[in-house]
């Protein structure tokens, strides 16, 4: 993955990113600004701590962009992603692979 130069205007747009999040989440669930990462030319993603019950270690993200020679910041997307150490659900295993022999026998007897 190529390293991109962080666009200064977009990197400084922390309050614009926070304002976009406030439109979809209560203000008290949006924690401190964690970092801004360059994702491409004139494309920066801001990360904020998530202060929501049940989302320990998750982070809000807002990706901002701007056109060449423009000073207008545009919100591309935003949402919630797991951060390092986030509590995640275990990988799904089909019932047929996790059922015990006793459960299979009970299901057959019931039908």
C-alpha cells in the first residue's frame, strides 16, 4: 500500500469531522480525537474514541476529501469500526458443525 502525504487542510478539519458524527450519534458517545490518517491524495480519515455501552475499543471514523485547489471539505463516509483490542463477536459457525451428537439425536427424536 503506498504511503500518502497527509493533506493539511483535511487533517486540520477535526471539528468538521466531529460535526458530521453528531448528526448520527449523541454527542456524549463521541470521544476524543485519536488520529487522522491519509488514505489517498486529498483523502483523510479521522478516528474518534467511541463512548458507547457495548462498544469497548471501537472507534468512530469520518473520511473527508476535497477537490484539487479547493478549500471545501466534503464528508465521504462515516461510521463505527473496531479498533485494536475491540470486543468482537466470535466467528459464526454453522449449526451443523457445532451441534453435538446428543443434540442431533434429540432433534431426530422430536421430529
